[in-house]
C-alpha cells in the first residue's frame, strides 16, 4: 500500500522519449531492470569502494555496496509507505558514475577536468543513464522515468546552486537544459530513502572491511558511540565468542540501530509535515527521511575515527598515490592522441568539436574504466 506522499507509477511524469509501457511491469520496475542490465552496473563489480578491487576478494566493491544499499532502501521504503521499486532503482543507480579507484579517482579526474567543467560522480551517473549507455534502437541512454532521473540527480538534496554555491556540474547542467529535473527542490521521499540507505550501508561495511584489513580492532571500536553498546551487548550475552562471530553480531546490531533510528525519526517527521503528495515532500525545505540529531552526531564521531584509521591509513594513502598517478597519466595521453581510444569511440571523437568536447569525452572513457582495466591500460601504455 503506497502512502499518499509516495510516487505513484500510474502518475509518472513519463520518459523523455515516449514508449509503450510494459503490460506486466510498472514504469519504476522497468527503470530498475534497465539499470541492472546496463553495462555500467556490471562494471561496478570491479570498481573500488575503499580498497582497490584486486586487493582482496572479501572487500566491498561498488557493486556489492549498491546491492547492500538497495536492500536497506527497500526495507525503509516499505515501512514508510514509499514506492519500493523506485527507491530500489535510485539505490542501484546512485554510484554508476564513479570512476575507477573510488573517490581517489574522482578527485584526480575532477582536477584534470577543472578547465573543462570538472567532474562529479552524481552528474556522471545521470550522463550514463541518459546518453552513454547505447543499446536501444530508438534512443541513447536507458530512457528512465522522470522520477528515477530526478532521484539520481538530487538524492543528496537540491543541486541548483551546485556544490559550495558554485555552478552545476557540467553533465548535470547539460542534461537539465533539455529535460528539467527541478534541481532547486528536494527529491522524492524514495530518493531520500536511497540516500540515507547509502549512509547506513557504507558506515556499516567500511567498519567491517577495516576490521578485516587489520586497520583497527573490535576492542578499539568499543570506545566509540553506537559500536560500544553493541559490542558490550554481544560480550554480555556470549562471553568468549570467537572473534569472527563477535564482530558479525556486533555490527548487525549497529546496522539495526541505524535503520531503526531512521525509521523512528522519519515517521515523526512525516507525521509533523503531514504531506498530501510527493510534491509536499519535494517542497518541505528540508530532508524528510533522515537520522535523528543524536544518531547523526554519533555517526560523525565514527566517521572521524574511520577517516584517520582507515581512509588515511598508510597502506590506503600509498595506494591512493599510485592510482592517482595512473589517472593523471592516462588523461593527457588520450587527450593528446585520441586515436588511442577504442574504435567505437572514434565517431564521438570526430563530433567532439573542440578541446573541451574532447577532454570531456576522454573523461567519460576513463570514468567508465574498472580498476583492473585502468591499471592494465596504464601498464600497456607506460610499462611497469
């Protein structure tokens, strides 16, 4: 049962290119399915979350992360009365635009593309689903519903002013000029659920991956909020439990605490707002789906710990430097000699027009690389 403030598939704003709708799938189910079957989604299997993909088989990749986000998102959406299929579609698509090597790769690409409009992974995700995926006879992209595109573009909040009051990311501005996604408002509740589910998933699995990598211990985490009470509960109930089970039992309690907090706070927020439609959610002036203030402050302490002990751990910093060099050397090489791009990209090279167009094309190509493909391409071009 959908709430009155949920996105109703029967009232979708449609697709940029009109299509006959499916007889047995709603528009949002169709969006989800097209995302799952896209080339960009498959490539997430070999893209970094924190650790470079080849460093260990048990670490999260962008693909496993996206699946975990979608699981949390569907649970939260179902409890709150939002459309689960649209929520799932946004959750599965939210990281499609990430380049190889995670945020390190994004930082490097953004610096290289700064003279040409910069790089933003959310904007790149929109570009992928609206133009770079080329499988259908009648259009480029996946031709997703307006609601799915809106969620991809602004699940983290309004973006009309861009980050830090600057201009819109190039790819986002380019698409929005032909298809208005109302970037000055918040997104639907479904997209907000996907954004919070992203926070829940990475807070939980980054801790798990950091433990597996030996960057810190469970006993060290016991000094932190949320984690401390969870570990204490496990130790009290199962004294002497083997470490792997102890870790799992503690983290599943942390996971549950975050989900429960979002549900309690969001239910209260929805009750206070009493929205009669999805547009009431969009124009609320603040996120409707979110953590409580207390949980947000506690998670900030955990993220600060992870920043110093994991994201800036010497082994991670060393790998960041190595992969930054890979991106920094690939980009000017392709820009100087675009004939090195694959044959199927040469038509786009011919239409690039000027240096900016060519630079953004090279950026698209590198952003689509997996970790292993970027490393192998660099090895072939530069040796080592």
